[in-house]
C-alpha cells in the first residue's frame, strides 16, 4: 500500500496538479531497483502512475457530471481526446467470413478432392476419444522413467550419486551413459550430442541420467533425490556474449548478388540499424512422450513415440542400442501438436526410454511434464539482426547488407537448415538488385534450439518488413507505394537465381487492399487517432513470398503403400505423420479421386516404419505434396491393374471388380513413390534451384493499443492466400487461421525469460502466455485466391502449413504504426526501435509520455538484470 502517498493527497483538489504530485510521490514510495525479481522495472513503475492517471480521469469525469461548475471549461481533461484514458476494456465476439471455390460442376460425388470435408479425427479429438501415446493402456511389468537433468548451464560433472534415490519405494534402477550398448551420440545433421552427459553439461535441462520405477510418482520423486555435484564454468547465454567470445558452431554462410558496396555508395540514403527477434516455445498440447516395448527376448523393439520423423527415430534407436534398423519398429498414430518441436528433439526422451527398455527387457514409458519439456527441448531461434540499406529518394531499395546472428543453443541440431531458410527469405516479396546476406550460428549454453513452423522464414520476413518500414518512416513515404515500387514482377529472378513464375503475390496484394477497404480505413484510423490521446490505432498491410522444399534434396521424396481388401475397403499408409494438420484427410481425398470410391471406404491407420521405410520428416509444409503424389502413384498402379475388370463390367460395383481381380491372382497392393525433379542448390556458386515453388499471400491488420498500459486488441484482419487449387478448403483455411494466430504469439505475446546464468523462469502456462480465444481478431476474414492452379504439386494444390504464420507480421507493424501515432503527440516523429515480440511492456515504454519519462531505463552494464535477451 502506498500509505504515504495516500496521506499526502488527502484534502487536495482533484485537478492536474494532483496527477503530477501523485506521480512524484508514487515514484518515491514504490521504487523498483534495477535487477528486481521479475524485471521490467521501468514498465512496472510507469504502470503504477498510469493506472492512477486512469483512475484520476474516471473520477474527474464523474465529478464533472455532478459538479460541473467547479471545473474550468478550458481544462484539457474535458476534451473527448483525453477521455480515452478512462475507457474500460470491452471485447466484441469474434466474427469472420471465409471465401473459397466450390468443387467444379460435373465433378462426380465420390471424388472428394476440393471439397471442404471435416478432419477425419475431428470428433474423436474434441470428445477426448483420440488415442495418443500416453493414453495407451499400461503393459504388464511396465516401468516408468523420469529424467535427471542438469541444473547448471555450464559445468563439469564431479560426481553423480543415485544411492538415496535407489532406496526409495518402487525404484528399480538408475540408468546412465554406462548402460548404453551402442553409441552415446545422437544428432540429425551431425552426431554432436550425448544421449547422457558424461563429464560436462552445457545447458540447464541437459540429461545426465534417468530413474526407473514402478510408476510415475515414484520415478519423479526419486529423480529429484539423485545428487549431482558440479564444478561451475562461465556460461555464454546471449548472442552478444557469443559474439564477444567468438563462440560459433561453424563459419558464417553468405549469399550475395550484385555489387553491394558500390550500390550503397551511390544510394541517395543509407540507413543502418539493428533488430532483435525473440524465440518461441512450441507449447504443443501433448508434451514429448515415448513408450518402448522390447520384443522377441529383446532382439526387437517397438517404439510408440510422439515424433514427426519416425525414420530418424528408428535410426537413432538402432545406433544407441547397437542393433540393425530392421529390428526397430517406429509407430506414430497421431501427435497432439508438433510445430517442428518433434522433428528432432523427441530423441532427447526417446533414446533414454529405449535404452532403459533394452537393458531391462521390459516396456518403459515416459511423458514429460510441461516444465520439463520447456527447459529441455529448445525453441524457435532468437535472432539479432544488423543491417545497412541503400535506397533512392523515391524509396527504391538499391542495396541491402544483412548479418543474421542466431542463438543456436548448445548443439547444431537443425540450426544450419533454419539459417538457410532465413537467408533465402531475406527479400520477402521484393526485388533487391544488390544484396548480401550472412548467417552466423552462435554457440551458447542454452537448450539447443530447433525447427519451428516456418523454420527461419518468420525471422527473415519480419526483418525485411522492418527494413521497408524504416525506409517509409525515414523518407516519410506511403507504405503502399514503397512496397509496390519494390515488389517482384513475373519474370524477375531472385538474388539466389530462382525465377519468379506463376507470380500471384500481386493479385493477393491487390485483393486484400480491396477487401479490407484499406484507403478508407486508413482515413478512419487517422481520424480516430486525432480524437483520442490514450488509445491509438494502426493499420498495416504485408505481402508474402514463401518458398517450399526440403533444403536437403534427398528428403524431397514421398512413399506410400496402398492395400485393397476383399470387402472393397482400402488402407493407405504413407511416410508422414498426422499432427492435426489434416494430412490423413487429404490423402484419403486424393485416393478417392483416383480409385473413384467414397472416402468412407478408405482408412489411414498410422505412420509405421515397417510399412513405409526411409521416410522424410513431416515438415516444411511438404506433407501433402510428397505423400499426395505417392498415394496417387500407388492408386493409379492399382487402377491400371483393375482396368480390364472395370471395362468388362462398367456398372460395377467396386467390390465385384476387387473379387474378380483376387480370383485371377491379381496383386491388390501397390507401392507409390515420388521425387521432386530438378532440385539442388549450390551455395558456393549461388546456382541451381532450392525451392520447388512459392506459396504467396497478403494480409491487412488493424489494431488498437492502450498507450497507458501497452495492452492491445486486434480489431480486424483480412487475409488473401494463394493455395493453388485446394485439396480441402476447410482444412486449408483452418491451417491459415491457426498459423496466423501462432505467428501472432511469436511477434507480440510470447517471451522467453532466461536469467543471466541460463535459468528459464517461465516454464509453464502461468508465466508463458500463448494466444487464446480472446486474441483472435474481432473480425477475421480469409479468402483463398481463385483460379490460381499450381502445376508443381498434387492436383494443382500448394503447401500451406507454414506460410500464413509469417503474415501475422501485419499485426506487429500495425502496432508499430499505432505507437508512432502516440509518439507524435509528444513531438517524436521518424523511425524508432521496437523489437519482437511487441509485448505490453515494449508497447507501453515506446509510447513515451510524462509517466514513462519519470522512470528511465537503467543503463546496461550498471546492474545485473533479472532476465536477459537471448
């Protein structure tokens, strides 16, 4: 309680001087020293006075109504402009319109391609009947595993003592690196990680050992009782610390085109700057989970795992156990969300579980708690970006030089591939004749960061649009004209020598400007801002070019196995995992078109390494493209075999053709295979083709911010997306909406907070906030671009899982426009810094006013912060 302030204010007149006095008193009575637990000291102090001011205005307006004669009519608080400080939050229910093409007239009813069918598992999932790994019944004699992990970011292991833990009820064993029959190594690109730490830990959450017990509670309790003695070493946590220590995973990689130095020298304006982009936790509903079941006396193993890459699971388990891949069966029914977090990091848990099961020849299970998952498995990569732009006075970009510094964590994992995607998306939808982009992988003592929906593209798209915005603000030009001036055209060549073909980004751009009524709404936003001091609105429209393919060319393959049974039912198996994206549904639709049978006759069971081998990970938005073509190939093979029976008896039915073929000893199973031709990019010579095609779109978003608190509301978003000819418009629109909301979390809400020694503070939903139903734009409209077939994918469709996430930068820049309007109230114009995510703290402190000026940010280096920016 601010008792001193309360006493000082008693008896004072309720006027402007009261606000000034109260602010001074509150600042003295409720100070927060730099480094105070919780951090955000200046923001928290400014909130105190801001909330008092809101209260003051509300009371003042109430008094004016009852005792108007006591107040001067010229007082600025009487104006409508300042009354916005008193407005309470009220959010309307969300609404929206979804526009897509119907299946063409004349398409036979059993042909499901292009129809908005519901997700085949939707009812099971919403009713809780869908089976996930930890829902599987407990096996007889099953053990539960709990991990013993490092509590230090960088330290030598002096001693590990599990003796007390082994005495506890239900405990069976302590498992460590000494129990590994094969290699104590793992990794996707290179094997640079230990399954169990031996004598050194390089991050908090690194696995040292594991406790086996008869149930979960016993295992977890005993794991906490294992005593680990450390000799601490100096950790490297932030990108700046890594740069200072020259701590990198590998040499920098550069892509360049044109003469950057000469173009910069000739440019009318040269702009330099920095941008920081935070990480993001995957926060899938189902945390990492594995169940390993030894078979045939331990000579085989069946593994049920929540993973996006069963083939890597199979290989990794075989390596650590020292047995052949043919003896490992990896099975994945479905995932409760993946988003890239289960593309490789599932191995952290799966391998210890497999080792323990192999050692004891008993089933072993583990599912991580949320806090365990968050401290161990890595996140989207944080970035620090440094750039120099050369631009004409009209806003035409002549040169761009960018250095991307990525916090990769303690191992390589997929960081190199993520950076590759960043480098090749640095241009977004704009032609830049002279460009040099360089990527640096910073080795730090934080969990190894990994794949996340969009790979490195979201960081690149934000950077590119930030640069465009810097040009607009510096030269005071139209946001629309600058973007249109620099936008690619059909027939252009990207800086990595990819032809711009089937260029629909401009169509998406023009359509979203029209559908959003941009010009009229821009005038309305300006009018609103003129009449409101403490609420401001911003409007932003962003184009998108997103390249699709696996960067590692051998992964651009799809495999499928299709069985037709004597009752006419069909089972299809393929090499990708259903993780909520509707892949199984789309594959059933593809099969229905080729086989010309209803979807009710077609079933997908699971992804199983014993059915389809050597598969690619379910990632890169390539699941439908690769597996759809493979399923189509297998089904066409079967239809070729059945063609004589169909011709001889065209009236059918389907079952009679199948039985006739069976009686003639025809093979009713077929393998399908597909590979994307012509892909292969050479980084040294900047030649070849990296992407198979681009998915394009555009989004326009409008936001309203509360300048006194930093809170914001997304009022409206319009998206126009080119998905080719959609296999399933309902699923594609769901993917667009879901990806957009996840990107919204990345750019505005989700902030990972690490201590200077590498301790993660926010390790659960209590402190880490992801978007919820209340964050959906109040008006959310999605349109699928019409008449835009894609000749490079199955039935002219396009991959759509990742690209729309990048369009949520439109919210970030709408927020920045609103902040700019607030800053103009105190005479501040031109560019200003706003890092991502645009949290309430950053929004509030960027809206500089008399309250924030009372609480300046402490000078870095003069104190130890509570948390650091990775």
